[in-house]
């Protein structure tokens, strides 16, 4: 459990954090004495900064330098010092207008949201599209495409539509496929794709003597159609902006680590996953288990489809990002995406 700081310590920490965000340089006791409003001498401020360092909120990079906030210091600042701010009306209008462009499909909305979020925040932006396996089924339809091809049409309760092409060793007539569809709709209606796949696999494990040939074929075709339901789509925009950060630009290894993460994506998906079960904006500071070489933060929020959170979006940047400016941008963008998805589904 994080310890609470007294008023003087809080004001010193706040001054160091704000100055470091602004300048990117270690902050000295003279600067803190001048800007904190505590009316204390630099020597007294230096003692307070030493105590904060011993408690893990500040660190001293060089013997003769000032102090920098640690991940704990940033965490305390974000949780207990930073005031809740609304996004300026001008920026709200800018984001709203950019997202109001007609999208022919939800995927285009997610792509556009990543562009808008990156441009507004000045950081690389991430948008995690809704997981296919979380889609709650309303209807499954198999369509004969000729030869060995079968098109699977998955319609969700929220009106999302996915299509998947399956090659089958058996050539089915459309009449057979219609009977498959009817059987599966009775078996799996209102289940998620993940639940549907588990239901199908469980039924296939039961005594095969319980099923006729049609049921066996329907289950097998469905298993093929749903085998990729765990794929996730992550939209990334603005990755070149990491070169604008002095703390990254001069360190080739940090740049390599981040670009590798942008390319492989699974670590970023794991970070965004943490926000799906939470309300509001989440700030993940220095996630060392994924990026031990890089001091960075992720500011993210979930967005909803019909009712429940279905995906998340956010920005990734240096630990000294301007949280007071970035948080309202992420919050407003998530609310806009939620509104547009609900409008889309209605």
C-alpha cells in the first residue's frame, strides 16, 4: 500500500514532477524553492528531496545533479496530486469532427481513432479492436461458394457481422448447409464465439453414437470456421513520434525495444487488456515486466459496444508524458468511439 505524503512533501514532489515533464532535465533544490511556494531555503528543500529519495519517490541520476521522479513518484502524482481535467472545447470539437467522417465498417473507425488519438496527443496511439471471441452470437449461416469452399457468416447480437472462408474435404449442398445452420443456431444462440467453440468441442468429445452423420458434419465444419476466433487486431499510429523524445532518441536500444514491441504487438495487447475490466482511464507506469529497458507509461481506457466494454484504446510514451493533457484526450476519444459504436449497432 502506498504511503501518503504530507503537504510539504507533496508540494516538493509536484514541483519536481511538473518541472521534469516540462524540461526533461533533473530538478534542483533552488528551482523547487523558487516554484513550490513553500517559502523555504534551498537547503531545507534539499533535505526534503533527500527524504523523498530515501522513500523511493525521487532519484538522483548523478552526484551533482538534481532529482528525477521515480515510477513511484509519478504514480503518486497521478493518483493523488493531478486534478481531474476536462478536455478543452476546441480539442473536443477537433476530435469529434475527425471521428465523424463516415466509416464503412467498424474496423475503419478503429483505424481512424488511432490516427486521431496520435495526432491529438503527440504520442503513438493504440486501439485494440473488440475480440472476436467476445462477440455474442445471434445467427450462424453457412453458404455454398462452389467446389470445396464454404462461407461462414457470423451475426452478433449487437449486429456486428464477420465472414470466414472454410475449405472442406466434403462438398456440401446448400440444403445440407442450411440444416447445419439450423442445428447450430439452436445449439449456440446467444453464446459468445469462445463459448460456442468450447460447446462444439465438448459435444464432439461425447459419445459419437449419440449423433447422426449430419450432426457430426455440422460440428466439424463449425470447428473449422471458429478455430481462429482468438485472433486480435491492434491498430497502431504515430510510432515515429518516439524519436521526438530526448530520453529515447539518444538510446538505440530503447528505440529498438519499442519498435520491436510495435511490430510484435502481443506485449502491447497485454497492457491494453488490463483496462478492459476497469472503468475510466487507467495509467500504467513503467510496466517493467514487458519493457525492462524502457521507462514508459501507457494511458488507456476501455470503450463499449452495446453495453459492456469490448475494446480499449490509449497512448504510449515516456514516463514523463504530460498526464494532465493526455488523460482528457484519451477519455474523450474513448467516449466518442463508444457513442459511434452504439450508433452503428442501432
